[in-house]
C-alpha cells in the first residue's frame, strides 16, 4: 500500500471498529440477553443458548484480536510520519494480510495437530465477516427466545391469576379441595416451569404455539366463573330460595286446579280421553329444597350450586307440566263453553233473518241445546250439530235472497 492507501484503510477500519463496538455493547445490554443469562434454562432453549453464548464469546475474542491489530497498525503509523518501504510493507500486511489470530475454539479440525492447534490467522475483513456471522446467529437465537417469552408469558400470567382467583373463591366457599382446580393447578405449574426455562420448546414452524396454555387458561377462567357464580348464589341465597319456593307453590296450586278440572271434565264431558294429571310434583320439589337446605347448613356451597341449578330447572319443568295438565282438562270445558256461545250467536242470527219459525232450524237448535246442556256433553256430536245449524242458516239466507 502507498502512504495514502494506508491512511485511507486506517480511517475506514477505525470507523468500522466504532460501529462494531457500539453494536456489541448494545447487544450485550439487550433485554433478551439479560433474560437468557439470568434464567435457569433447560431443553431446547438451553441447547440453543449454549451455542449462542459460544458464538458471543468467540465474537468478543475476535473483536479483541481485531482491535489489537488495528491499534498496533495505528501506533506504527504514528511512529512513522514518513514511512519507508519496509514500514509500508509491514502496515500493508497488518491491514490487508492475515494478521488476526483466531481464537483456539474457532480453528477447524484440519488445522490442528496431536500437539495442539496450529496457529491460524485471517485478515481484518475476514474477521469482520466472522463476527458478522456470529452476531447474526446470536441475534436470531436471542430474538427467537424473546419472541417466545413475549407470546407465552402474558397468557401464562393471566392463567396463573385465574388460578389464584379461583383458589381464593374455592377456599372462601367451603375450604375443601376442588379436583378440577387442583388438576388445573398442577398442569399450570408444569407449563409455567417449561415456559420460564424452555420457551423455545413451544415454537412450531417459527411461531410460538400457545395452544396448551390457552386451553389451561380457558379451563381455569371457566372454573373461576363457575365458582364466582357459586359465590353469588351464596350471597343471594335467600332471594333465590324465595323465587324457587314461589315456583313450587305455584306448581302445587296448578296441580290442584288440574286435578279439579280433570274431575270436572270426567263428569261433564263424554269420553274425554284425558290422561290423569301428574301428582306429587310439588311435594318432590319441596323434598329436594329441604335437602339443599341441609347442604347449606353444612357450608357445602360448590356441591349445592349444581344441585340448586338442577332444582331450578326441575321446578320450571314441573310447573310447565302442571300447566299442561290444566290446559288439557280446562280446554275441554272451555270448548264446551265456546260451542254454547256459538249456538247463541247462530240463534241470534236466525232471529235477525226472520227464521225463528223454520222447522229445520228449530229442530237443530233443540238438538244442539240438548247435547250442550246435558252431562256428560258429547263435544264431537255438538260440533257436528252446530255445523249443520250454521249450514242451514246459510242455505235459508240464500233462498231468501233469491226470492227477493
């Protein structure tokens, strides 16, 4: 190199050294690096971090060797304001030749002997290339672990908070162990240990897989919601019991009305084909309510919540069944009343049309009244007679209109 070439190379290399130094210091202070250094790693993350640490160490050793050569070249140039050929040759060898000694760990096997590794030197540019490769490897591995932790730690903390909340609720309710909660806690503990020590074991196709964690979190959240519902039931128990009791009382009243309507229908309606109404629904509900009260006295709120929900459903179903029984029996009596009302309406229409003296209508009127006001009432026969009555009125009305 000429003197100008040496000076130009020194300026370029010194500027390059400052940028490399800044990048290495920044990398060393990176949050992901500090997390990996402070964590007790296992599995895949430990293996990959070991490789990254080895590259990181080599990178610093290379940088030290690189810097020593550059410092020696700078000192030699400063001592020789007007360098001769020998000095320029030495400077050229330092700046462009194989002047950087590789750390032992970076010497390939083919360059080693039985007595130890042979000395191997590379150029400054080659040293920069090796440091760049190591830097990219370290950044890639640290970023992968940091991304995995970023994706996993938040759902893990949410799941752990859900477990703590559910545990406090379970303890406040009955103080007993909850099998699902214990099982979820054990699985969460194992997952938490794995997330904190081996986050890269969760990475699939380059992306963190939070599936297991999401399922545990969802199960614990659901369990927490369920226990919160039990706590609300405990706090609102008096109102809830009052509401269920009201349904039970209404069921009992409806059962009585259904039995009365059934008895009346049997005596008033001919061949009603009615099934016997349900009996004892209200009594059975009261027995279940009393059993729940014993659970409440024992403070077994979690067990009681499920049974209380079943009782609420059973009470609504029993009430609807009793109402259905009442509708069946009362419906027949209502049908008789409806037919009686239609008969009166037909008679009034016949009177308006001046058909009171019509023998056929008079006969149908008498037959309909006899059927509808005779117990038991044959509803089918009454319906047929009323149909004939209606058709007769329409026929007479048409004849009157034609004559006019």
